[in-house]
C-alpha cells in the first residue's frame, strides 16, 4: 500500500518537475515561467523533494559561486564558518515523506522551533526586574539546561543552518535567556545608557532607522546598523566580515569607544557584582568567574534564536509545485490532496500580489539576477562585493579591504539579507539609501562607477513597473519576528 502510494507520488512529482524543468522554454515568451526560481527552492519538504535537482537555488548556486573577480571569503582569513552553499534539506533526499507544510508541534521538550516566543519571551512572571528567587527557580528546572534540538521556520529551514551548533555552540533555554538579558541591559555601557538594542531595536527591524548607529554620548560611527536577526545563517560578522563569529562580534561593541564605551574587564566586574547574573553564569558555564567570552557566548545564543518567520514568498513557494497537478493526480491520493489544501489555505492567508510575483521573476531572472549575490534561504552569499556605494566620496570607506588589504576588496561589503529588509531602512553600509526603490535605482544605473566595481553590477533595463515589482517582491519577503521581552533584567 505504502509502496504503491509512494510509487504514484514519485511518478506525479517526476512528471511535474519534468514540466518545470522545461517550462521556461515552452512557456510563451512573454509569460513568466510558472515556477520561477525561488518558488520551488523553498520546497524542501514537498513530496517531490527527491527531485531536488530541479531546485532553483541549486541552479542559482551553480552560477559561478566564487564571483571570480569579486572578493571571495575563500581566499580570506574570515571564511564563513557556516556552510552557506548548502540549501540541501537536512533530511536525505531519497525517502518521500508526506509533506507537512505546517510545522507539527515538536514532540519532546528539547525540540524547538526557532523563532517561537517560548525562547525569547523571558523568564515567566510578573513584569519588573528579575529577583534572585525567580532566577534560582528558573535555573533549578533541568529542562532549561538541556541542549536544544532546533528546527528553523519554513523558508530559512531550506538553508539547513545551525546543524553543527549542538557540537560547537549548544543552545539551551537558560543560555538564550541570559543572552536576552545582556542584549537589553544598558549596564554593559560605560554611562549606563546604551544596550545592543539601542542600535538593533526589535521594533525597528532589529536594526535602527537612523543612518548611523548612535552610541554613548550620542556619538556616531560611519556605518549603518545592520540587522541582528538570522545570524544563525551567517558566518563572519560586520559589513566587512572582520569578526570571525557571532561570539567574537558580540563583545566588540562593549569596548568600542563610540558604541558602549566600556572595557571588557569593567563589564565583567559589573556583572560579577549582580547576583542574578553571577548565579546564571555559574550555572550555565560552570565557573564562578564570569569571562567576557562567556558574555559573547550567551549573547550569540540569544541572537541565534532571533529568526524571521515564514513569508508570503515562502508560502507561495511551497504551494507552487501543487498548482501543476490535476484532479486526476489527486484522485488516488487523499494525502496529497490534503497537503495541497493546507498549502493553498496558507498561501491564501499570506498572499503575494501579482506585482510581487512579477518582481520575483525579475529578481531570479538571468538578466537581472539579484540572486547572484542574494542567494540561498537567507538571500546572502555571505561574500563581499563593491556596488560603488559611497565610492564617490573623497575618502571612501574601503570595507573589506581594511580587513584583507587586498586591492580587489576595495569598497566591498558583505551581502545583506533580503528577508524582512522592508523593515530595516535606511539601506547600505553607510545608510545612504532611504527606500527600497532608491536601492533598485542604484542597481538600475549600474552602481557608482569606480575601479573596483563588481563585474556583476551592470546597467539594467527596468521599466517603472519593473522597479515597483522588485520592491513588491522584497516586501513579500517579510515574516514575523519572534516575540521578545525587552525588560525583566536581574535586579
Ligand atoms: C552604537 C550602536 C551599536 C551598538 C550599541 C551595538 N551595535 Fe551592533 N552594529 C552596529 C553597527 C554600526 C554595525 C556595523 C559595523 C561594521 O560593520 O563595521 C554593527 C554590527 C553588528 C552585527 C553584525 C551583523 C552583520 O550582518 O554582520 C551584529 C550581529 C551586532 N552588531 C550585534 C550587536 C550586539 C550583540 C550588541 C551589544 C553587545 C551591539 N551590536 C551593539 C551598531 C551598534
Ligand atoms: C554583486 C552582488 C549583488 C547583486 C547582483 C545584487 N546585490 Fe543587493 N547588495 C549586495 C551588497 C554587497 C550589498 C551591500 C552593499 C553596500 O552596503 O555597500 C547589497 C545591498 C542590497 C540592499 C540593501 C540591504 C540593506 O540591508 O541595506 C538591497 C535591498 C538589495 N541589495 C537588493 C538587491 C536587488 C533588488 C538586486 C537586483 C536588482 C540586487 N540587490 C543585486 C550585493 C548584490
């Protein structure tokens, strides 16, 4: 029975993907391909995942990954530590499993869906500071110290991110919660006014709507605050990748004179003096002496729990292969029909406009090819490219060059994610572009000319409608952020 069912399903999906593979050629010239890249890409848990050869993200990945003339982390010291190229689903590709578009509730206590509020909503209890008793009670629950088995939400899930974390940087509820407290605690800054959340604010897209980050005493740096979500999908940190890991990155701002303006020693002393912190560090890291590295580990754990939820683009992607099926295909397979109906309902509840669908085609098209760099489940190749932003200034920020001193890295910056980008204006490393439309127009004119301009950045022929469509597509890449408790810090 099972075999028969799988046999049929395999046949249907094979036929389906056969059509897809050829669809862009067969389709009338003007009509957009029925399933553009990106559509099927999210499709890792589709009944047809055994057909992953058709995955457009893999196709996208097959386009020269090295961006030969651009800088590639492969020849730099800050090689991404996460294997980014893999959009392969964590599961083996051979066993066709019934599709489960809606995540089933995890079975055991240590299985969690990243992005769910239970991880970031703080220690339960009344509002107000955390008492030592509350912290004791929290730390005394064994499940808060169990290493979590994580699952990523639809969309990001296709990236298979964080697979090695259990070995390299295990996540526990207690560690994530400690990181949450540190992230929102202004005691980490010299004058007690600035926390990580000052520049990476949950209600400003985990970034900041100012051109530059503003640290203690209102001091400004020269770079725009990037997002602190989906860091689990990312290796080297900062616009220029100078921090090899999230742990390294997290302790940087504390000692940066224009950000939090403290010293690591002073911060450790302050935390050591707060009983609630001392108890947590001791229990979580097993030493009665707090270290700055453990501060970094806890903050990084919290940041890894901050991921974007499924977007209209993802819901549409998981529906699309089913749109090719006919009543006949469903006749024999109630389960397949059920999958289809669930996906249809989810896509209907999170619709993509016609404009966004056209924009998606442009984004992934060979001609426009934004996905050359904004690739994979988190829409970033994690590499460095020169778009010419700010290169017309007398003393431009040389970006990646400052790290590698390699001429080809002049003015190159790390590709940011497109997920939730609609919520993180202004844009680019220098916050110089105010809207997504302005960004699209920068690409349209082929960037700002300069000797190190990426060869991938060329003038684009885009109608006004095309530009709006690209913006609509990016807006359709917006999912929910996890609910987070910004208060409830140790008293
Ligand atoms: C004064 C504003 C400010 C504060 C405070 C601040 N940041 Fe940042 N953050 C920035 C800016 C600006 C950058 C980009 C700097 C660069 O690339 O050189 C950045 C970069 C980052 C990145 C890298 C993201 C990426 O895409 O590579 C992460 C993660 C991050 N910050 C997290 C934190 C954490 C955690 C804290 C608290 C310990 C913190 N930030 C405090 C402004 C700030
Ligand atoms: C050659 C690689 C490359 C291509 C192709 C590319 N991008 Fe980018 N994109 C980047 C990099 C690198 C940055 C950051 C540049 C900087 O700050 O100097 C960026 C920045 C952006 C931003 C701003 C994000 C933020 O958080 O500040 C958006 C939006 C964006 N790109 C959309 C697009 C669209 C739409 C296309 C296609 C028309 C496209 N990109 C094509 C590499 C690329």
